[in-house]
C-alpha cells in the first residue's frame, strides 16, 4: 500500500510517509482511538496470528486526550473490559515499538480483521511530547487533505 509521491508534497501537511527502513520507537503498543471495547478480542487474536501478541493494546480514554502521546502510549490498562473508552475521538490506530516494515505488514493485513477502516499513525519522536488531542487534529487534517488529493 504505497503512498503516492504527490502526497508527500502537501504544504500544510505534517505527514511523513512510512518507509520499511523506519526504526522502531516507543513501547510495543497499539493505542486505539474510536474503537469499541468489544473489538479488542478481534484485534488481539489478529495480533497473535501475526506474531504480534507482544504489543499491548490500549484504548483511548477521555483523560488521555489532554496528556502527551508518549504518556498515553505508556498507560496501564490491566483490565481492558473496564476501560471507559473515549467517545469523542475519530477512529485512529497509533502504532508504537514496531519497525516500518512491521507497521506496513500490520496496516496491509488490517482489512482481514473485518473491522471498520481506521486511520493509522505511528508514534514518532517529533510527536511524542505533543498533547494527544493536538496530534489527533494534525492526523485528521492530513488524512482529509490526502483523501481529497486521491479523489481528484
């Protein structure tokens, strides 16, 4: 699933294309925004089938929106069934602790889970200290620009 070259030239974009050479950064985790708690089992089964069960699954809560992305990625949620999932966020899956190649494999295989589409983003050093709410806005703005470019 390649990114068309012209998408990297969007002037207002904070988007950086993913390459297979990307080094891993951050804790091994998936931060799910806008996913329902009942989707967790499907995602965990999918991770296990891909050999990715080492990734911790974290659901975004309302509290996380005002903390840094780094803090959100380090959240402890021992019992995912008890987590009060944030309702006010778009459907985004943050990947952390994976190489570029591993992230691309996950994104390419995601449709096999049978869940609604999601926007994918990676925890990167330049967004780690930003508030999660700010990062969400940037990602969704970039996603809308890319979607508009692709439909032209």
